[in-house]
C-alpha cells in the first residue's frame, strides 16, 4: 500500500471519529438543554406555588412559623417598591411641570467679582 493510500485511510478513520465525536457532543448538548428546560419549568412551578402561598397569607395574621419571615420580607419589599415608585412618579410629574421654564442667570453677580 502506498504512503498516499495509507494517509488517505488514516485520514478517513480520523474524519469518521471526528464525526462520531461531534454527533455525541451534539446529542449530549441536546440532553443538557432538555435538562435545563425541565429545571426551568420546575422553578416556575415552585414560583407559582410560593406566590399562591404568599397570597393566602398576605393579609392574615396567622402565618405558619416556617414561612413567617419570608412573608414579612415580601411585604416589606412590596412596600418599598410602592414608595420608590411613588417617588419616581412625583419626580417625573415635577419635571413635566417645570419643563420649558426659562433659566434666569444673574450675570451681575459675576461682574462684581471681577
């Protein structure tokens, strides 16, 4: 067998191994993507459960001890968001009211300094 044929055969085997490995990696990537997608769906389900539990106890005084701290934290954060949103709205309204006002500069004050 000539060197060229030997090289061709070896190159063919190498190409086949590369194709097999690429196929395996592609399949592995698909499986990992499926696992990630399923984990995301589980996380969404946990979120929905938590949201329902919070809503059930949001206005109740009798909150189970296991979740009392989390319910209190969520209430505090919702109140903070409300206050911050109100502040932003007030600032935006003030900016809208003042928009277009002329700025008056007192140049006499600068002249006195010279």
